[in-house]
C-alpha cells in the first residue's frame, strides 16, 4: 500500500503544497520566499537534504518551459522500449485524436 500525503495552504494570494512520500518531501509554492521559510522551519526539526528543483517524482518527469509546466512519462516508455530492443523501430500514426478524453464505463 502506498500512502502519499498532500498538504495544501491557500492564504493571502499564496499557495503552498507539501507532498510527502515515505521519506521524501516536495515543496511547491507560488512564492520562493515562502518555500525558503518552510525549508528553514523543517530543518529545525528534521535533517533535510535540499535536492533543488525536482526532475522526476514517482516516475513522472516534470518539465518547465518559461512559466509553464508539463508532466510526462516518456523517459519511462523509452526505458521499456530500450529493454525490449524496440527503441529503433519505425513509428506509425493513429487516427486516434490525441486530445480526446476517455471515459471509464462502469457496468
């Protein structure tokens, strides 16, 4: 069983999110000053190691371009394809629309 704890503070035009997973914590915030204060407070009670900006968390890669963020698992897919020796195969195009939302049908 995996437990992920997420704590969100939304006050005074400031948003901060703490994502806790086993012994890792990711701090997200709308203001760098608030993130730094939070890290300082945590370091008074716990031994922490600041790993700087997050690249991959829980198998999901975070990409930042300008002020936009996106999530991808392409690195994971490439790893699987490489392990199966399918990395150099030709691609094909599907008639499936990439923006279509799929709905789960429950009986």
